């Protein structure tokens, strides 16, 4: 089974994005891929849920109920410790935040693509980052 690195933006849209992004993320996550991510994805997604609760978009109980569901979507989680050196190098070279570069470093390490809705990340890392719509089509 082919592996793809899954950015937190895809998971966030799967749970609380616009209806079109929810449908697209859902379609992507049903495809026969093994999805992997650096261990940072859990903290990032919890932060997205917190922001949604603060903004009144979801109830705190709903956010807590979503947390266990996310574990089923990411097949493999890789320790940030394995990636931080190359992520820092990428961040310095591209002038882009290290936490995003952890995902890029994992894609390079796995020799695969990073699926993301982050257009700034796509602009910095070109063909390595792919939008969900491109994987689905």
C-alpha cells in the first residue's frame, strides 16, 4: 500500500472544515493509502479543536469526542526526534516554520508526497506538497 504524509490541515478539514473541504478530505481518507505523520499532528489538531471551541464553532464535548476518531485515520506516527534535524535545515533554507517542515522532512524520508491544504507550504516546497484534490482526481 502506498504511503502519504498527511498534514494536520487535512485532518482539521475532515472534522471541522467547510462542507466542500470535509467532503474532499473524507474522500481522500477513504482511498487505499497508508497515512503517516510526525507525532506533532496530535497537538496541532487538538489546538485546532481548541480554537474552534473558542470561536463557538463546536462544543467542548464535541471536540473531546472527535479526539479518539483521529487515531483511526493516521496509520503510522513518526517521532519528531527522528525528523527535527532535517526539519530545521529545511526551515532555515526555505524560511518556513519548523513545525511544518517536520511534515516535509517526513515526506522526504519516506520518499513520498505530503498532502496538505497549506498553500504557503505548497509554494515553498513545490511538487513535494500536493493538494487533496490532486490525489483524489
